[in-house]
C-alpha cells in the first residue's frame, strides 16, 4: 500500500503536531477514465462530476458537445481544500518534470 505523508497540513515543530502517515488500502479500488470534469458547490458540499466526450476538435457550427457523465464525487469543504492543495503540488511536480501543461 502506498503511504503519503503530510496531507494533514503543516507539521512544523512550532505547532507541536506529529506528521500524519496515511496508509491507502487499494484492494477494492476501481479505475475509470475521464477527460472532462466540472465542479459545483453548496455551503455544505462540493460536487465533482467526471465524464468523457469524443469531440476532440470542438463543436462545429455552434453544435453542443455531448458529455457522458460517469462518476460523481461529493466532498466536504475541508476535503475539497485538501484535494486542491495536493493537486497543486502534483501539477507543479509534473510540470517540473515534463514541462508546462498548456490549456
């Protein structure tokens, strides 16, 4: 099982907290591919919607792009913020290794 350290936030000596080690149990994990995602939120929850589309060149003549949604993840605001932090770190490391991701 992979171990990821430091997801609980800062753990410097000044705050007196010990580092958090998380052991991820992936024996029941399922993987699905997504090439598009969106997020909405209420005060209590963040809704992440994942899906796929086959329109690689964009819509022609103002036609809509059809997206087949496959997964919805609902996170608390705290979990969403932690996801934001780890995504920022991971994208930064990716771009340092492979180059800038241009949108």
